[in-house]
């Protein structure tokens, strides 16, 4: 059964939120987050989204392989969160 996000929370993180989540990996400033996302950063981002949004993400191999930049991660997360299972 799906639940809606908290009233003050968007259904998916926007670009600024994704950058903030990535910045918390390695305790960087948001200005230090590059557009390219490495595999460890991607793992961190997925975990952060799952924890902060209270969801279990079911990402296809295609979605995971496409998430190589901040821009593509924002798009993929927006697409998948509409069908994510809430825990």
C-alpha cells in the first residue's frame, strides 16, 4: 500500500535536494558536488532517498545505469518514486 509523502515534502527530491544528499557523502559543500555521480555516491543517494522518503526503491538495471549524473538521477528518482513501495 502506498502512502503519500508528508504534506510539506515533494513526491521526489528536486535537484537541490539531490545535491544536498550527495554533499553529505564525504561531508562536502554543495558547491563541491560534481555533475558526474560515481557508484559509491549513487549507492549513498539511493540509501538517503529511501531513508528520508520512507520508501523502498525498486530500480531497474536500466534506471541504475542511467543515473550517472545529478540531472539523470533527479529524473530517474522522480520517475520511480511515483511507483515506489512505502515501508
